[in-house]
C-alpha cells in the first residue's frame, strides 16, 4: 500500500514506520525535517504538491503532552500542534480527487477525563471539562470531517505505551536506582499497551473495513498505579518503597501532574476485541519484561 504518515519520527511513529517498511509498504512521512528521513521512506515537508494516491493516512503528529508543565503557552502549543496538522490533512483530502480508503487519527484515553471511578469504560464513555479531555474532543472533531468525504475514519485513543521511549523511558532511571514508588495514593488506574500491540491495532484498523470511529488503544488488563509500580520493580529486581506524594506532584508539575499522573480510568479495548484482534501482551509483567 501507499501510506501517508504525520508524526512518523516520534516514539510511536518510528516503530510504526519500521514495521510498515518490513511489510514492504511504500511510506511518505510529513516532517519539518524531511532530509532526516532515511530511505526507503520518503520525507516531505508539505502536503501542497503531493500527487500520489494513498490507500491509508495515519495522523500521529502532536507536541508531547507530558514533557513540560502546562503553562498557557504550552497548552496552546499542545493544542495547535494537533488541531493544525489534522485540519491540514482534512484540507488535503478535500483537494484531492482520489481519497484514501482509511484515515487513522491519533487521540488519547485522556478523552474520558479525570473523574475517579472503578467502573470499566469502553468506547462509548463520555468526556469532561478537563484539559486532556478537551484536547481529544477537539482533535477528534476535526478528524471526523473526513467521514462525509467517504473516508473511513478511526480515532485511536491511546493509553500508556510501553516501548523503548515514551513514558516508560522517563520512569526507568529512578526505578533502576531503587528510588521508584507509587504516585499519590497509587489507586488511580493506568491503562497501558505494549507498542507492538498498538502497531498491531493500527494495522488491524487498516485491514478491516468494519472498524470505524473511536478505538481504544489499550491492553485488556488495566492496572492501578500501585500494581504497575510493583510489576516494574519485580521486572527490574528493585525495591519500590519511595512513593511520590500527591502534594509534591501538584507542586512540581501542576495541572499536568494532576490530570496525567494522579488521575486515570479503567479503559477497555472493547471495539478492537469485538472485531477479532488478538493481543500479543495481555499481562503487564510480561509486557514490561519484553520491553526492559
């Protein structure tokens, strides 16, 4: 297939590109630095002059959400990086005569908001007024403009991705030093997924015409932060006796810490499982052991 990708040089995008090249697809990656894209992947810096027909378009672009404290300026960068790129793709779809068969646009389980509940949530769950939920809702609303053009659209609501990068990379150093521990009470849910399964879900969405709308990119076995902490400690053979108090997280990281580290919901990947996808990693400890 011919596949167009935004965000192809990030943590998830790089792993996805490697898999797609392995499967002998032809990839075009939109990047601010196309000269850094290595063959056989083709790099471009603009959608303006594209004349290729694409079977699928995958939109993973966006400013990392956990890298910096959420100042007003940072919030605007996070929002604009997602909305502007997605709108540019919608404008591109409107211009071209032959549309892609499928558009997979990134989102996140932050869509479901921050309210505390132990009830499992599938793709029918609602959002709230939190910043993380508002980002996802606006992001998805733009992506869904592809549907009236006859393009099957999937909204990939990603959880905590376990791989060689991302959130896990930030956790490993303190845990390896024996200074890891739960965050706050540790009772908040962490809905995780191994990166190989996330890529598997993307490929499954491309290949199965019956899948559209929101798709939870999480494993079937969400855990609490306390359970995650203990599992990572066991895999690394390190103690996990240094909790990070909620007050310290709020002081150091502000709203970002409150929404992304101290809150979390029990998200289940019902739609992709109902469609027949078989997870490679359903057990957290096995997933962590594979990555670490």
